[in-house]
C-alpha cells in the first residue's frame, strides 16, 4: 500500500489533501455536507490507487525477436504483446522497452486502454552496425487511472538476446585443389563389393535403415545386425584468426581487426556450405568454434556456432603464435588451413612454416595494415617480405588491404593450383571392422 500511495500524482495528492482538510473543517464547524464533500475528495485518489495497484498485477507481457540473429547493418523486428488478464479494463498504459544505445533509441508507446481479457501488440525495429550480443529488455510499463491521480511503474523480468554477426559476403565457388567435397554417407567408399558373404556386419544403431539388416548374422548372434557398407569421409578445414591486439590497426568498425573478423565469417560460412567440417582457432590457440576432436558435428550446425563465436570475439594482448602452432599441429589439423594474418614477425613465419609442414594445404590471407595505419612496429616484417617468406614456407598467400573486395580476392585462391593435388578428406570415426561370423 505504501508503494501504491507513492504513485499519487500532484493532482491525486491535491485531492487527498483537500479532502482531509475539508473533513477536519467539517468536524470543527459541525457541517455534515462539507464532511461528505471531504470524504468524496479523499476517496477519489484512494480509489484510483486501489484500481491501478490491482491492474499492475493483472497485466502480462511477452516479447519476440525476428530474427534472433542478424548481420551487422541489417534490421531486426521486436514485437511486444501486452495482455490484460483482469475483468476490468486498464487505464492509460505507457510502454518503454530497454534497448542498448548501439541498437537505437528507447522505444516508447502509449496505449489508451485494454478491454478485459484483451491484448495489444506493438512493434519496433532495431539495427546495429557493430557486431555483438545485446540484451533487449526489460519492459517498463507505466499505468495511470483515467483521472490522472495515480501512476505506477511495473518492470517485467523477461529479456531477449539479439546476436549481431559480422557481415558475411557470398564467395564464388573455386577449385581449392584436391578436395573431397561432401559430408556423410553421400560421399563414401564401399567396404564390401564382392557380395553379401563379404559384408562386415555391426550392431544395429538407432536410425539405421532397416533395409541394411543382415538377417543371417542376426540369426547367428541373437541380436539385430546391419551391413557396414560405407565409411564416411569428411573434409576438414581449420580457420586461424589473428586475434592479437598488436597485429591490427585502426579503431571501430573500420579497423583491420573487424575486416579480418568479417573475412573469417565469410570464409567459414562458405566452407561449411561446401561440406567442410570446420573449426576456428584464435592466435592464442583457443578453439573459438567447431567441435573438439572426436566429436562429429554437421557443417550446418558448425556455421551457427561459428557466427555466434565471431559475434563476440575480441582482440587480446598476445605476442606470438606459439599456442596457435601447437593447436594446428594437434590431431584435427590434417585438412586445409586458412589463416587470416597481419603484421608478422620472423618468429611467426617460422612457426607457421612448421605448422604447414605437418598439416595439409595452407592458404594465408595477409593484411597490409598500412592501409589502416602506417605506424611501424619494431620487429614486424614489411607486408611484402612476410608474404614472400610465407610462400617459400609452402603457404598459398593472398595479399589484402582495406580496399580489397573479398569475393575477388577469393577467386585468386583457385587460380593458383598445386603441382600435385591431393585429397585431404579424412575418414570419420567409425568402429573397427569385426570379423564376419
């Protein structure tokens, strides 16, 4: 009740004070008519307080984001629904939704009234040029009675998260050289090609096609057995993003780091859609996105994980690529490696050369950060020198700057062919073949 009385407006307080004063005077002077007027003046704001306080607890709200993940520079729609679950209509409603400043100004709406068990819907748009995860909400609802004597505010606890991903540019399909394109059983080799007697059976698993049941083995074993006719092959790709603070130049959305993040998002999505099992590493060796070794994840799921990770990735104070070299040389790095690098040192070149020697094919996109800021840092090699040293180390190198268009740059990845293309698909984990019964 104390909270409700604190919502009295100036008009409500004036009516209450006038009513109390009139009642006191009526008692002193013995005027019954004045006492009735005093009671009426004092009862109006108190009645308004009771009605508004009750209404505050009988109004519910829901929020919907469409879509929940959006690229930087694109709009998302927020829809609010307010329901009146009471048997009496509400008074004047004023809505204010909390929105981070990067998404725009706070939206405000005024609703006249909501009939009993009725609802109202309002919508607004949000847009951000910066990637990240942003919380939309909570909604603040201010209720007022028709006479303007009481106003109360209610805050709802519901919040929604909007993920703003880097801009993804569509890349042209190019021949990346010796690839085994595809994922799953669609690209497989037969383990048994001589007939039913040479089939290697295994235990039935949930989801296996019943047409692959091997009835003879089932009868001998006493349990359901299926033919093991295929062994899945998967392309593997590793994205290495240079997340070192000292390697990049510029600030804000126009910095070289943001260009590198957008490039990683475009290439990662492109590889996932071509059937690659993709993982992404930071300069400190952290697994930013992708499944750990031994866990199979479909490329379509990896695409979502990759975009979510790149929405919040930030540059870190890290000096060298020692952890990145170790991560690239671990199991899972046998496929293609795409590294997005900037301002390399001789030590970085040596580590990348060792990582390339133990892995598959390597493609490096080296940023010329002089286009963002020409400030030189001691120990860092000139862009041209670093690119030539990487080529000598066995990497395929593409030079990039602030004015480079990524789709055109990506076409260069297919024009420079390997002398002897190799297949870098690696067999998916499968149980060891058992002897036929």
